[in-house]
């Protein structure tokens, strides 16, 4: 049986529909979360850019739309903007798994990268 992935970092908002779905997926798949940050701590563009620069790939899920970005030292403004909601704060849920960043929730994407 393959080794379960560890989620290095998760940013989530309690009671938020997509965050609840992400939490249920994490629990059902017995994934380990090293660090959890509540979305009540308002993280903004500078935080999003720092996370993207520490990563190599980012997948942003918004409804049925899924967009992939190559991130790292060449992170684009478009990639950072995709991590932010209408308020300018970082979207939740946001997970860091190794060098991969997942923004939003899509069960199929989660299963492919975390299952």
C-alpha cells in the first residue's frame, strides 16, 4: 500500500462549504496535517506570493474550473491573483503538499494528488 501523503500546511475557514468538504476528504483518507492556519488570520497577496514562490506547481479549483500554474521564482501576478478571493484575502481551503499548492476543493483533483 502506498505511503499516505502529508499535508504540510492548510489554510481553512471553519463552516465554509469547500473547507468542510476538504476536511472530510482529509479525514476519510487519513491524511496527516502538520500545520493548520485559520482563515480568521487574514493572509493577503504578499503571503500568497511567498507560498507560490516556495512551490513548483499550483492547482486552483473554482467551481468546475480547474487551472494549473507553474510557480516558484517565476510566479506570475495571474497566479497570485488566482489565490485571492474578492476581498483580497487568500482563498480557503489552501493546502501545501510538498512543492504542490491546492487552492479550493475538487474531489477528483484531491483524489489524484492526495489519495
